[in-house]
């Protein structure tokens, strides 16, 4: 009796959660198809049009509503996210590899690493800005902001890889060592293919968290703004449908990124399953 009630309740809860999660995106998509060049976030739609999408790419005549400053900001955000992803993933893999064995001071080191994701971003950003001014370092997206992005995303990559290594079968490595294979070759040929699905997850975490990070970038990016800061500056006074159109495009980009991640994940999991058999 209880099971018969529980399943429908879980189904209703899941449906409501999905509506809560994707409902704003649906509203955003609807409002992005308003006619232009005038208009605002009004509902219902009077006339449907792709004007605001064309305005993003400069395909319509100039009006009083300026195009979003996405070109330079988008490139900076992508570059910053890519650099953060590479460094955070490398640090996460190396740190998790070190934590596979107990060492003196491992407890304090663990909490010191995790502290980067727990401290409020606005406080860390303000502190970095004050420190940069104190020592005479220019604030820039590729310098001070990059450091804070790594400090923030590195713990996520570390925890993902720590969970992967906790489920890792050491006998595979021991079999390679017993055959005289060096530790470096064992990691490259045996360990890394098995943990690669976790590496992909760490990379996705680091990239997405850095790409849309706002608080830690606000005080440390300097005069050259990243995409979240540039977009915020445009609608801090008045909101226009070009922001909604850009939101739809960035959401579709995120879905495309997840699709690529899913394909790579399936391939890496299948490859990881073949590694133990090949090692034997």
C-alpha cells in the first residue's frame, strides 16, 4: 500500500522539480522571440520574430538598443574557463593521487584544499583586490581572477578524483608493477585510462564553474570584463529581449557541451572496462 502511494508521489515530485528547473528557460525562450526593434520583457507575445537573435549577430540596422558586448567578453570567459579547467584538473588528479596513501598532515591539507569552495566568493574577491592593490599588482582576468577561479574550482576537481580513486582497484597497478613496468608507465597506460571518466567530470566541473563565475571575478578582472560582468552591466538599468535571446543560445551551448561530455564519457567508460582485461 505504501509502495503504491510512494511511486506516484515521487513521480509528481520529479515532475514539479523539472518544471521548477526548466520553467524559467521556457519563459526565457518565449520572451526572446518578441518583435523589434522596440520591446521589453512583456507577456503575452504580441508578434513573434527572430529580431533579437539577428541583433546579437549584427544583422539588423542600429537602434537605440545597443547590441550586447559579448564578443570580447565571450572570448575572455572561454579562455579563462579553459585555463582554469586545465590547471584545476591537473591539480585535482595529482592531489587525489597523493591522498591514496596516508601521510603526515593529510587532514589539515584536505581541509585547506576544500576551504577554497567554502569561503564566500564576494569576500575572497574583495580580499584579492585589496591584496593586489597592496602589493602593486594590476588586476586582470588572466591574472588575479584566474588565481581565484583555480582556488574555487580546484576543490571540486579534487573531490571528484578522490571519489574515483576510492573505487579504484589497486590490483591492476600491482599486476603491472610485478611485470617490471615503471610507475610512470603504469599510470599512463593503466591508471589513467581507468580514471579518465572521472577526469572528464572534473574538467566539466571546472569549466562550467569558471565560465559563469561572477562574484570572484567582479573585483579581480580589472578593466577587461568577462562575459557575466559584461552582461550584468547591460541589464543593470534596463532589460531588453536581446538578453533573453543570448540566454537561450548560451543554454543551448551548455546542452551541446553536455552532449559532447556524454559521448566522451561513454567511450571512456567502455575503454576503462577493457583495460583490466588487457592488463591480465
